[in-house]
C-alpha cells in the first residue's frame, strides 16, 4: 500500500495531501483465470469479439487494478491503473499511456443534485461492468462485448430525485480515449434510470455520433434498455439493444441483440447463474466476423469470503455458418469454452 500512496503522491500531490479527509479511499481488484476453448485455437486467442478471458489454455490475469477515490461535498475524483489481458485487448489501438488507465476522472458539484464529471469513465450501457465479481454471469454478454466499456469526455448527472437518475454525455466518440486522425466529430449520449422499488431498476441509454472520418458522415444511433430485478434468493436481468448507422449507398445499416440472465442463491456460499442471448449484425457494423450469433452459459459461484469468489462457467456460441476457427484450417459452426476464475477485492 505504501507504494501505491507514493505513486499518487508523485503524480497528483494535491489529491494525496487530502488523505487526512475521510473522503479519500484506496481500493483494488485482482482477477485470475484459466480458460479452455474446445476449438483449440493455435494462437491461444478466442474469437475476436471476446474481450474478457480471451486467452485459451493458459493461466492469466484478466484484470488487476489499484484505484484512489476522493469525494467531499463539492468535488470528487477517481484515478486507477490496470493490468491484464482485458485491458490489453480493448486498449490495443490507444496510446501507451492510456492502455494502463482503468479510469481517470474528476467531478464538481454544480448545484444540489447536479454533478459534472470529466475524464475517462465507465460507459452507461447496460448493467454489466468490468468487475466480473459483480456480474450475474462470469463472462459478459455478446452485447456488452460489442459496446464501449468506457467513454472519455464530460458527463452531466442529476441524481437528486429518489426514483430517477438522468445523465448526459459529450464524448470523444464510440469508446475512444484518443481520436484517430481525421476523426473530428464528438459523440452525444443520454440516459435515464427509474427505480420503482428497491428490487427493480429500469434504464434506457443511447448514443449518437458520426463514426466516419471527415469529411464523410456516417451517423450512428444506438439504443440500450436494461431491466434488473432481484428479490430474496432470485435475481434476473434483461437487455435489449438496437443500433442504426448511415450507409453511403443505401438507407441504414442496423443491428440488434437481446440477452436474459437468471441468478439463484443456493446457500450462503453458492449461487447459480444462467444466460441466453442472441445477436444479429447482418451488415457487420460492430462485429466483423459473424453476422448472426446465439449462445447460452451456466456458471457456479462460490463465495470464499465476502471479498473473494471462485467461479466456473461453461459457455457455448452458435453461428449461422461455419465461422469459428479450428486447427489445420478447419471451421466450426459452434464454439464452447470452460472458464475458471478466482477474484479478490482489496
């Protein structure tokens, strides 16, 4: 911990100087895994649309991060660094400095209930985050893997109302930290969450932006609906996504998907998770390799302590045709994998 404090003292002395305030906290997360893909890819890489636990037949670290958080009545900030195969995959086209940033943002309270945050932050799509320990299923859904986990920009949040939360985004684009050459447009996003009870959450989120270099205009409009319910030993989630993007020679390209999850607590230490999903992108806007994909997964969770969890998942995908690579140049219509994970929060 002393090395972490030294790091923050060097790069942001003003923040560490405030550690006498109760608002300063340090946290961490470590997630190791072993995954076996039954198609046995020669290069140890699972299908390209998979970002989490994507290395085959090897022990590895999916995500490890250390983070500093500070908040008082009028300001807040988050600064975290990460390592692992997840960050290596999703940030491979970003500059070197950004590949290790988990999140880096600061916020100010504009008035009662209004916050303005600026920096690198988790996106507002769906309810599946980067922290696998907090998700119903061990691995993220196809929809989660094909929408941004992060946005870089400014976010305005209103959270004073008891049952409602509203947010607006101005971003560098569809999950970009640093813009590519000739990409000049900013992206817009909005979200609203409704909490009719302690057991139910309903969220609608969207994004609008030009995803083409100047001077072309290919506007993308993406919609995400997330419904989350929990009661007693049961819990479940439903996700519906629909996207549209301009096409230079026709009207629109479209893609959509649906996902449903169910969780059942078996005992104080064990829980079972189920998931079914379907994804369709005939124009290959966000998924370049496969246009139609369905899948299911089942996972067993064992809570070692309140801060540690061991998980096991079996997952299968089915495509419309033989798209999944196998050794010796063969192709398969299905892809199955078993994944073991040990995760710890600090």
